[in-house]
């Protein structure tokens, strides 16, 4: 497992990373740019943070046309990322949300307006191999989670979620996670 720390350009507090991940955003919301530093190696990368959002966070956020959101660190981070236009939609997540029969018709429009992550050549093979590597480590790896993780890995973006099952993908393949919690 990797041990990284995150330094924000705006001079905010540095955060510690969840073992197996490379990014962890503080409660203040996602920074516009971060420096990822690995002890003993110095600066690993500096980049603008774009992120995908898992359905667990989107459902908790509850877009304005639905019931009030239930709160939590992840919904605050999503709110900030939406304001900063840093959210990308993974096709599998969009499919999960739109397949909810109780979703009001006007709730889908904000989701459809988010930029969609493109599926790259070889995606299906890489996703299958990723899932196989996670399962070989005797870890839980649902098919939809593997597809979401591979989309994020291919694009080099973090995944904002409250679903801790994604830690297996972070530990196995370096998926960047922003783990939020419910209040």
C-alpha cells in the first residue's frame, strides 16, 4: 500500500490519504489543484482534480427536484465539485441512476448535462482483468464497481463515493478515491 499526502495550492491544510489511495479531499471541498507527495520520493504529480461520482453519493445528494439531501461529507464535496464544474459522469453510474423506477422525470436532466467519460479502446478487456485481479485477492468486486473503477483509472480521475468496496480497486490498481461519509 502507498502512503501519500496531499498539499493544496490554496494553502489549506494538508491531508493524509486513506491507505491504498492517492487522493483524499478535506471537508472544505475538492481543491482546484493538488500536489500528491509520496514520502521519500517527493512530488509525484500536480494536477487539476476532476472526479467521477458514484451513485451512492448522487442518491444521497438528491438533486433539487428530489427530496432534501441527507447530508454527509460526500454530498458537501459533490456540491462543491458541481459548482467548480469538476464532475464527470461515468456511463455505468448514469445507467444505475436512470434505471431507478422511482426517479422523477425532471431529476434526470441535471445528470444528463454532466460531461460523460468516454469508453476507450480495450476498456472491456481491462475492466475484466481488473475485476479478476481484485477477486484473486479474495476481495469483493461487483461487476458494476469494476466498470466504474476502470473508467476512472482510464481517465485518470478520482472517484467520489461513500461505498468502501472501492478500496479493493484502489489497493489493487491505484484507483484514486475520495471517500465521503454520511452524517
